[in-house]
């Protein structure tokens, strides 16, 4: 995944990972430091429970959006993400529990935050 930089004075900061680059250039390409996003964690949890993407579903796209948003934005969009899961369950004729879906999403957000903290700790130790 490519870093998505924002300029903060003389520093470019990635919106997805803890990378900071000091440069006068406004264009910088870098690969995000390895961390796992909430969408990826949610996708893994659902797969572990036996729910896998099917042709035509938006599962991979939604996971990528969640990874792009990061944990804070996922938390802000909790109802929307729950709606995505409900919609997929309805299409597949599966039972749906908003409480369970919300708990699974929150767990994925928590795991993503822990992953980011781990990357930050490794980065600061270098």
C-alpha cells in the first residue's frame, strides 16, 4: 500500500502509517510501513467464522476502505460498516446480529490500533 502524505510545514506525514519525511518536495512515494488495518482484521475474523467473499460482493472493497480510513475513522463510521455487514447477510440469506457485528468491528479496530502501536514502537526504536 502506498503512503498517503500530508504536508505539515517541512514534514510530510503519512495518513496511514507513522512515517514522516522531511523534504521540500511536495511529491514523495513510499510504501506504508507494515501494519494491519481494521478492514483486514475484520475480513480475517469473518473468514475464520466461515464467511468468505463471493463473486460480486463488495467485501474486498469495503475492507480496503476500512484500511484506508484507519481505526479512528472506522470508529466514526461504525454504523455504516455494520450496515455493510447487514446488507451482505441479507443478500446471502444469513441471520444477522447488529450486536455481534458491532463487537466484531470494534475488535478489528482494537487490533488495528495495536498493530499501529507496534509499528510506532519499532520505528521509534530504530
